[in-house]
C-alpha cells in the first residue's frame, strides 16, 4: 500500500503517473471498490486500487511495434521471430511519437516519461535489463503471432530466396565455398545463410515458440504465423 497526498482537483490518472506509473501500464482503476476512469477525481481519503494490464494484452491494432533507440538488440530478436518491428538508432522522441501514431505501431521503451506523452497512440514499458529478458517480457505481454526467419534483422524487410550466383560477388571465400542456399532482403540488400551463429539463433526461436505455446495452448504446432 502506498499513501500519497492529494490536492483534491487532480485526476486519478494524473496521481498515478505522478507516482511514476505510466497509464500504459494500468489495466484497471478502482476507487473505494468501484471501477473508475483515469479522469475520475477521487474523494479525499479514498482507497484506490491500481491493477496492471492483463497478460496477454490485446493490442488496439495489428501486432506492430516501434522501439526506441536503446532497444536495438531487442528489435533484432523480435524480427528474428517474425514480429513486425520498426527501429532507428538515431530517432528523437518526437520522431518516434509521429511514426508510432502514423503507422499505428505500439511504442516499446524503458522511458516512462515518453510513455506519459498524451500524444502517444499506444505504448508499453519493457521490463528487463538484458535483451533475452526483454524479449520474454514483450512476448508474454502481447503474445504476437510468430513467423521465424521471415524478416530482415537489419531493416524489418522480407528476405526472399535467391540463387547463389546472384549474391556470389558479395560473399567471402569461405562462405562461397561452404554454403549453397541464400536469402536476400529486397529492401536493404542484406544476404542471409545458415552460418556459424545459426545454432544460437535457433535457440532464441525455440524459446519464443515455447512461450507462445504456453500462452496459446490451443494453437496448432508449426502454425505460428
């Protein structure tokens, strides 16, 4: 229980956010046992119950995300498992707000101040200090459909199979000698193949699939997308 002073005029939502909790993280507000809106002005001495958002949380639109500049590794991992993820390593806050609203993307960040911006269409706080913890948090919170290996890790594009001859000039001698199957992103030109790090990427995908099955037990195996 937290006790806090109340000026008698502020909305309940303002009081909650003044305590450091963005309303994006609030699922339900109750004042003296009654469900109320964030605009409610509680009576002096009211007992308020602040509930977290439910998990998995329904999104206001198709599962599409925009990550702030500090979550680049998380962006690549979300793309690895096939989640539509926009990211720019130099985007200012105003640019993030504009893109999230224009493209109807949920903004993921660890900046509580950014989540308190009234102009933001949809946002969420990412828990965890390490990328693997952050990935688990996002997947558990939203349970987005998965489609591993379908997005470019660099730009979020859709890589397509290409003949080896089409990318031969871009390959190092060892890669050219040892691999035959390749994908290339039509948006940024990045080339993919099952290289030395494929095992660690497979482990990330397997963990994500396991989390998805935990939350969607009735979902048929092999049909995440």
